[in-house]
C-alpha cells in the first residue's frame, strides 16, 4: 500500500459502489488482493457510505490561526515558566 497511488482506496470504493451488493466481496478480493489494511479501509468507507456519511473529510487549506503565528498569547503566557 505504500507505493499505491494516494487515492487508490477512493477509486476502489467508487467502483464497488457501482456494483450490486452481492458482487462486492469478489470485487474487493481482486482489487485489494492480500493487502489487509487496504481491504479494511475500503470496507470501512463502504460502511460509512451505506449509513449516509461522507467518505472523506476535506483537507485543511491552512492551519488554524492559533497555530500559524509564532508568539501567540499562549506562548507568551508560558514564557515566564522557563525563567
């Protein structure tokens, strides 16, 4: 799975969703092979989808403001502890 394309699991999930439920297990056997972590991830994503959830959380475009600035008020509050 380390050398796999980054969205391989998404492609497998999308393809599995196009299949009848009865055909999914055989498809996953072939698509995931012996990669147990990949199979478990794909099955978990399919379960989430079946329950009406979203498949992915959108990536953050930038860190929250409290983490993007050095010298935040929290840093200033802790500076006196080092003295």
